C-alpha cells in the first residue's frame, strides 16, 4: 500500500507536523527566491486523460529531474549511479490484472523514462493506468533516492510513443512526518501532436528538452509573473483659454 496524497488535515497535530515543508516553501516564495523542496521520495500525478482504446493509459517517454526551481539545464541530475532513483513505481493495473510495474516488455519498467530524452521517445517509454485503490482517474509515477536531495523542477515528455496525455500534472514530495505526499507544484500538460516528434536533438540541446510545445515543466516555485502593461502616457493638458474680449468703446 502506497501513501496517498491528502489535501487537508483534520487534526491540530497533523497540521503542526505539516509546517516544516509548507513553511520552507512559503518562506522562500515570500522572499522572492526559488523554492526547492528537499525529500527522498517524489511523485508526478496526471489528471484529465482523454479516453482511448487502452483504458486511459498515461505514456511517459522521458523524465528529467532538476535541483533548481528555475529549471536551468545545469541543475539537471544526470542518470548515474550516484543520483539515479533507487526505485520507481507506477500506479494502476492493466485490464488483465497484471500490475503495471511487472509488465514483462523491454521498455515497460517505471525506471525507464528517467534514462530517456524527448529526442529519443521510442527507447524509454512507460505506461500507467488509474490506480483502482484510489477510486479516481489519476495516474502516478513515483521515484525515490537513497538520501534526501533538493528538487525544484521536473520535466516530462508524454504521449509520443503511445496515446495517453495528462491535461494537468502535479509534483508531490513525500513527508515522513505525515506519511503522505504533499503537492509542491503543478502545471498544464503539453505534448507533441499525436504521432509526431516535435522535440528534436540539436547541437545546443542534444536531449531535446528545450521544447516548450512538447515538454511539460512542473516547478516548485510559481511561474514568474507577466510584466505589467506599459504605463499609459499622461493625458494632454487642456488647451489654453482664449483671451478675454476687449471692453466695448465709449460712445
């Protein structure tokens, strides 16, 4: 049984235990700084799937985790032994009842998308379905690290290899004190048009991650606000009053 994401707490004790993570994020945001979250376990959850013949499967072709909430490529965790997820789980079951994480196919394991890139979507895909125990239409992919580490951004390429695109994606961090996942960021899901590969490798971006039309970016800090509209010019001064008429001449 995996910890469930909860959005409200019914006791003072639970609220008090929730303060460390919430206060850390809120303080950083109030100060105007990016708000990274330190934890050893994270989860992305998809919402708003379009029904398809496979039963609302979510196809994730690539995942990249970054330590900085600005999503700068320099902060990306490379897939190496020291920073790779030590395990990854996916929600739901196939229609035949086989757990998604036990599908015996070359590219079906939940750990695979962490090794992929948007430019190579056919090599590392994973597919998930709604979790029956959660009694809703969400799908999640979870990963953990041997030690806690800061995460400020997660990027996903979805729905290229097979149909299955989330309209909205949440990022959650696991709280040991509460024994549950807390939502720390969300974003609208984007994806290349069905059957197309809109994210390609370039010399500057060999992985194809700099692809806003095909890569969803979920940050733990809010998106920067749009610049304010330009200040309109001040109103023109009224025209000068005409001089007074001279008095009539004496008779």
